[in-house]
C-alpha cells in the first residue's frame, strides 16, 4: 500500500495554480511525483509558483491562459498532450469573485463576467481534458480524474454573493452530470467545496477585524484554511486509490457549514 499515492508518470493540470488553493493542490501533486502544469493569467506569478514546485524535483510547466477563452483552453490541453503524451488529472480551480453591497447592486454584466470564468471556464477545461482521456481509453489506456473546484457558497447562504454562489452551485451540478456520462471511460469526476481560505481572492477579508470576529470565529477548527489544506485531496483524487470515487461533493471547510 506504500505506493498507493505515488503519482510518478502521471501528468496533472491545475488552473489558477499560481496561488491559494490551486498552488496548494499543485504542490501536493508535485511532491508525490506528478508532472504538473499550472495555468494562470499572471505570467510573473505563474513562474514564481512554478519555481516553488520545481523544488520537488519533477517536471513543471506554467502557461498564461484565460480559461474563459475556449480556443485557448483547447490549445493548452493539446500542448500538454503533445509535450508529455498524456493528461491524467485536470483540476478546474480558476475562478473570480465580484463584490457587491447587496443583491440589488448585482448587475447582469457582473453575472455574465463571473459566469464566463466560474462556469464556462470549468466546462472548457474539464471537457477538453475528458476528450483526451476518452481517446486514451479507446486506445487501451483507461483512467483519468477531473476535479471541479466549487465553494461552500454552493450549499450555504452567501449573502451579497448570489451571483458567485449561483456559479458555484452550477459547478457541482456539472460535475455530477459528467461523473455519470464519463464513468464508462474510467474517468472520475468530483467537486471540492472549500471554506474560508487564504488566497488572493480573500486578501481583503483576511485583515478585516470585523469579518474575522463575525465569521472566522465561527469556524469550528478556529482559523482560516490555506492552500496546503487542499494538497492531500488533490493527491488522493489523482491516485489509483480513488478510481471508484466519483460524483462526490467533498467539503473542506474546517466544519463551517455544519456549525
């Protein structure tokens, strides 16, 4: 059982992999032997993250890709397969939020912009990865893991974040549908729902005393999560130990949503 989580020879893609949850997942994958590709829209931050991942001694690549660009995503996946010959796991983590003071301040433009990244970007990423995985299955090399990063806002009331919560709920539904459709090809599909996590997206909240007192104090484990808290789930879902674990909604939130 010692080799159950050995990812040597596997290739993994993490979108939004240059900070926060995505970087934590990419770090776990690299530490367990996977070749890791990270995508992000900030080239400098991509390279900084890639250098950190290379400390594990494996192959790491970074690409500046906007996941809301369907053609760019398709080309990016093609490039991974062309260089490494395969793609075993795709984690659709890239996402954005748009803060508004109330429900009545959320515009149609806000909704469309957040939807393009948080829903369309997940669809494009997982769909293109699945296309390759199905081809491998038909060639006799079955298996693959697709992971959609949702949010606890998909299952609890996130006031003033109706537009964000709607996109994250859609991600859960999409992952479940894909899990049923793709199981015949040996592909597992799961969604991960993070709680309050330190990242670029939550930077403004982390130093806000009122928010920490009102919200973070209610997290049973007592504090913010950080990217490293998501390393293990990425490794597990990439490993052969999870090959029959599909269609799940995995909550990692320090107990926040059950308190």
